[in-house]
C-alpha cells in the first residue's frame, strides 16, 4: 500500500512575509504548499502540482486575484478556493 499524498495547496500572495507565515502554518498541519507571488503562474502550478486547493490574495501585481478567480473557476469548477484580502 502506498502512502497517501499530502494535500497540496497553491498559495498566492505578493507579500512574502504573509505568504511564508501562512505556508509554515499549513505545512505544520501536514500540507504541501506551493507559494507564488504572481497570479500569472497559478494555472501552471495547479496543473503541475495537482493542487487540491487555492489560497488567493485579491490584490496582486499584473493579473489580479478576481480575474484569476474567474479563470480558475472556468477551468477547475471543483477546486476549493479561499480568497484573502
């Protein structure tokens, strides 16, 4: 029997201190965290890392969080998303 894969969360926030603090907390809960500072990298990360959830800041440089949410919802309707402000 193979070990269960940990829950993978893509965390997107341009504030590195906040991103790192949230990542440490989630990792302490046994999750695998893919931290990103820009929205443009999210779709690739979701596919590459088979993300189970997305934590998304609303205010991002370039592609903002609400635009990104719309794109993610269009492609991955079942992916749980938490929007942070």
